[in-house]
C-alpha cells in the first residue's frame, strides 16, 4: 500500500505540473488578477484539471504520512522530479541540460536506495 500511495503522489504531481506548464506556455503569463479573470483561468480545462491532480497529490501525501515517516515520504516522492525531467523533454519539447539530467539521475539513485531499505 505504501508504494501505491507513493505512485499516486508522484503520478498526480507530474500530471499537475505538466498541465500547468503546457497551459501557461499556450496562454502566457497572467497579468490581470481581478476576480473575474482569475475565475476565467479555471474555465481553461488544463488548469482546472491540474487543480484536481494537485488535490489528489495532497490527499495521497497525507495518507502516506499517516503510514510512513516524513524521512521516507519526502525522498520517495522526489521521483516526480525524474519523471518531470523526462516528460519535459519528450512532451513539452524543452531543452534539458546535462547538469539537470545528472541531478535527475542522482534523485533516481536516492529513490532506488530507499526502495531497498
């Protein structure tokens, strides 16, 4: 059950971040913060769906914390960084530097060490 919760946190966090990035690249930066314009942001399906994924991530993380120590939960869910790096290059077509790939690989190694303990 623990690793299922980790997968839920990681998967929903990645989905949330990808949807937000994709939508912001499409529509640009928000400059108008009037309530009517903020409400209009959530009419855009990618942002509305990203909020749903953010809520899933939050509640899955709370469930994980109820079962495991914080010292396990936070590093284990850092696997989202690795997936986000991969998907940023493949889906969003971003340039990912060698330095960032090295960082993602180090995080992946840390998560692998956690999985063995």
